[in-house]
């Protein structure tokens, strides 16, 4: 039979294992993700006019409201601006190219 000393002897128990809590995100990235998707869509859809403007507007909103999604918002703004600027360049060169044909038809 164990003695009293054996029963009072403390043995080291293994540390209890617990699962780590799931990370919680204090800020959402919804606007930033939407800006990025609109920026990519403006590239894939070609020279549209509304989609790049929407990407820029939503990107600026996402940049200001969502600190966690700054990178996504910046990419949405950049892609939207490049495609909107591309639309302006395309229109400008189109007018320069088409102007002589219009002038010939006037005379």
C-alpha cells in the first residue's frame, strides 16, 4: 500500500492543450476587394468608361475606410486610372486619325 508521503508527492502534470482562437479581423476589406475586382474587370472588358471610374471611386472609399485593405484599394485605383487614361488616349488618337476624313468630306 502506498505511504502517505507517496500520495502527497506532487507530480508534474502535462500542460493542458487548448486550441488557439481563430484570428478575428477588426476591419473588413469589402470595398477594397470590390475596387480590385472592378479594376481587373476594366482591364479584361477592354476600353469601357463606367467600370474604371467605378473602380477609382470605390478604391478611394476603400482606401479611406478600410486600413486593412490599402493594398487592394491602391491596385483597384491604379488599374482603374490606367484604363480610364487609356480610354482618353484612345479617343484622342481616334479623333486625330478621323479628322482628315471628315475634313475631306466637307470640301
